[in-house]
């Protein structure tokens, strides 16, 4: 189990950079599409979809890590943990909640954009939802560094 945990932990840690790269690329495409009033192309759709897929992959690996972690976050939370421990609080509560919100915003934006009937609306919806999601993810990464986790 220890080997599986380490592999999953490194996979989750490495994919965060890939996700930030893909979401940045998608946001740039959405900005250009919205400001230049372009047609919503298959590449724009693929960029949005790949970002969505990578974010959900990160969510799944993160949730598995949360429940198999040696820190045993769910049981520790149930027994009334010391929330003054910033590293424990970050991984047990703050990181989990921020990532769930970020992925929810991204998913809702993708779903709303799929139903939009005008290209500029698709770009606008995707731009704002993906930018907000990227900001939340960046905030969580900043908090991790700030707490020294």
C-alpha cells in the first residue's frame, strides 16, 4: 500500500503542473476567441475538454490520496483534530474544499458553454469559469507553500 500511495502522490503532484499549463493555454485561446470574435473551433472545444478531463483526474487521485493517506484525515477530523496545526488543516480541510470549488466552477462553466448558442458567449463563459478556477487552484498552491506543506 505504501508504494501505491507514493506513486499516486507523485502522479497527483506532477499533474498539477500539467493542469495549470493546460488551463493557461485554454484561457489564452478563450481570450483570443472572445476579443477577436472568432468562431468556436474544434480546437477550442478540445482545449476546454482536456482541461476538464485533467481536472477530474486530479480530483479522483486527490480523493483517493485523502482516504488512503497515512495521516488518516477523515478519522482525525471525526475525532476533533487540533485545527491550529496549519499543515493538517490545509490538507484535511482547506485544500480539499478549494479544489472541490475550483473543479465545480470549471465543470459548471463547461456545461453552460456547451449549451450556449453563440460563439462569443461560449468563449466568455469558458474564459470566466476557467479563470476563476485557475485563480482558486493558484491560491491553494500558494497556501501550500505559505504553510510549508
